[in-house]
């Protein structure tokens, strides 16, 4: 998603406290994640019925297919919020259950053995306290829209609320007939019984979806289908009063689908719906059913920074491309753990930049990457942590420039080091191997190593598993015989970065470039050169860095 949340001062204070205590290592705890253990879901069949004003679910039934992962499983510990559960069935037989502390423990009458398939049916009703947001839109019309990142979907769907617990999902949504409904997947049917005031929509997604990307949206929307040469239908659902902006605001959508299809692989799903409504984020990338912020159209015609190609605010172009890039990275290939979140956010950030590069040219891309570097460098002054962050407890605090801007820059650096051909070959094979599944940072490393024939462990160790960035300083002295000796120092307080650094030397005779290969924090390099009048470190801006004179 696009974050609109910044690190709060309270969070910064907490982190400062942590740094002060940092030398006492046992105080820094590993975050406990809700990983798959005894069982995992394989399919959700969710039926929900709304009241007239979309204030509650008058009834809901979740039929969940699960498979056990080990022997002697006697308890299925679903994550579930506080809506009252009226019945639980296991393979159509009533089962004992216990609802407590956002859990729904279902007892199995006979312990299940490894690889056993079971169906759990949960019946419930009420108003979810989060996850499914029941709010009026800016026209005052009721809406019900899922907004589930990071682990809020269990407030309205019993599940295993971790991104690795991916499953296919089918939604049956019943709501007043004058509303529109959309959900993950393609619409299988919409029915209205003669004389009935409600309609029932069925949406089916056969690909696996992580829990936070499951969504329904119901409301009185202005809707339409985008025109263009798209491989899948692209439709929009926006507040009635903003319908006039929709086609223009979403005009980068089909070009994004085409750009990323060409760079990576065909679009992973059978449709794309673009919704404007209740989300905490600038945009939320739910699988093939993206929800953009209620403020999406604010300043739409007046924002001064505009996309040259689409004549829409730059921020709109950016968020469109970012959320659509997530359909490949985040949605289809999902991070295995929260520590691998950059595989979602760093990729979406970088691919939104690649969209600019392909559609608006290298200057727009360079400007975008500079802006990202500045955001990360400002953030890094307040907090030092690796991208692969196993400690931050609050998942919302992971929506930080390490996972977004620095993650995007890591990809840019890899592309610079490996060259376009090996880099994109590696990205494509990483995608192919992990689509509809999950991936770790190590999976990405292995794919890029295979494509390039290069060892990348030290690069990943330094950039992904440790904090910081290089702070370079270059100096030179005459080495005699028409040569100069260059000294490249790394002034950061922590370990050296060993990737090659290109240096451009300008003399009265002309320009030349040399590639310095650091072995430590101070590297000397002798080259044939006249007296330098200018030395530029990393002239093509391929390294996330600071330079001090
Ligand atoms: Zn994102």
C-alpha cells in the first residue's frame, strides 16, 4: 500500500529508549509472528448479508477448507474478532468451540493426522470492530469496504491472520439491490429474486490470496470500465459525486498493467477493480481489487506537481502504478514473514519508478529515485534498523522508508551492479518460481545469483540484514609518472559496503571513469590521470549513499 502514516513522535521516543538499552541485548526481543504451524487454510467460502444501511452483518457464514500440517491436531485455533459466533461445524457436524482474546478455538472430536483435510463452518453476525469498515462516503452514502492490512481481517473473517496463510476465496455478498458490490476475483453471478429488495453477488478468486488482501466493497458507486487495450477488464467504483474524475485519474492503470506485464510476466488475475473509499492508506493493494484513499481525488485538478504524460497529479500517477505493481509483488508473490515486507513494498516502490522510466523517460525516474533517497536518509537519522526487521512489534511501524524507499533502492543497486539483462531475468525467474506462493529475501538472492552468476550474499548481508548506508569521501594525491592515488573512505560508523563504486575524474584533458572495488572502509586506487579538477562518486546515481567533501 501507499503509506500516509509517518513514524509518530511516540514511536520515535520508544525507539530512542530501545537504543539506550540496546547494549543489553536480551531486552531486544524477536517479534513473534503468527506463522503456519499445525494447520493452514486452503479455501474460504464466505457468505455475508448486510442490513439496509450497511451498519452490520445480519448473518455471516465462513466455510473454511483446511489441511493439517502435523499429526494429532486436536485444536484449530482460528484468529477471530469479537462478533458473536452462533455455531461451528467440523465436516458438517457441530463442534465445541471457545471464543476468547481474538481467537476462536475449535475442538476436533477426533484428532486429525498430517495432511488431513477438514471443513470448518463458522456462523456469526454483528458489527466488526475493524477490518470491514462501515462508513459513509463523502456523499453521505453508506459503504462497507474491507481494509485489512496488516492483520485486521480476522475481525470479520475467521482465518489464520498472517500473510503466508494464502488461500483461494469465494465471496457471496447480499446487500440492498440499489448498491453495487465487488470483491476479489471475477463475478460469477448476480441475482435478485422477483420482488426482493436485495441482490446477491458471487465473486470467485481461484488464485491464492493472503488474508490482508481479501476484500469486499459495497456502496452506491459511480462505476464504469476503462477503455484501452488491456489484457483484463479494468473497472472503477468511486463516490457518485467523483465519477467525473475517475477515467482520467485511473488513466495510468492500463499502461501500468502493460508495462509490468512486459517487464515481469502476464498480469496475475482475471480482472482489476479500482475503488475509492474507506482505507487507512493512500492505496491498499487487495488482490485485483485495489482500494484508494477517500482523499484520492482531492486537489485532482489543482495539484501543482503534475504528471506530464497523464495530466493528473504526480502523486496520483505514483499511487496508481504502485498499487498495480503490488499485484505481482505482494499479492501474487507474497512476503513469507513480516521481516520480508520489502519484497512487497520495496518492489512496488521501485516498479512505480520503472513505470515512470518507461512512460515518462529517464529524468522522471531519476527525480523519483532522488526523492526516495532523501526520504530514506531523513528517516535513517531518526532510526537505525535493518530492512529485514525481526524486532519491531507494531506491524504498522514497518510501513517505514526502510521497507519502501530503501527497499526500492536495493533493487536499483542490484540492477546497476548486474546490468538490465541479468537483473530482469532474475526478477522474472523469482516471480515465476514464487507466484501464488510466498518468498523470502533469500529466495530473491538465489534467483538473482542464478541469473547473473554473481555471489550476492555479502551484498544482501550488508544491505538487507544490517542497517545504514555508505557515507563516502574521496581524496587524491599525485603518485608520479602521470598517475594519481585515490583514497575512498567510508565514514559511516558501522561496517563497510563492498560493492564497486564508479568514480568520474575530470581533468583538463577530459573525463574518465574508474571502478573502485572497496575491500574495507578505506581503499586506495592508483590510476593514470592528470590533475583532477572534479571527482564525482557514482555519477549515474546507482548507489544509495551520502557523499561528504
Ligand atoms: Zn505498497
